């Protein structure tokens, strides 16, 4: 039964790493979109 806590900790670590990676990806994507945005395309 020692494998169950190790499995759960690994699963939590994997989810944490995946969520941080997605957050970084979306931030970088938003910055790139913001740089190419024209003034006319903005919603006022």
C-alpha cells in the first residue's frame, strides 16, 4: 500500500505542472496577440 500516496503526490505534481505550463502559454499568447493588435480592432 505504499504506492498509493506516491501515486497521488505524482498526480498532484503533474496537474500542478500542467496548469502552470498552460498559464504561461496563455500569457505568452495574449502578449503576442496584443502586440499585433491595431487600434481599430480594439473594443472601446
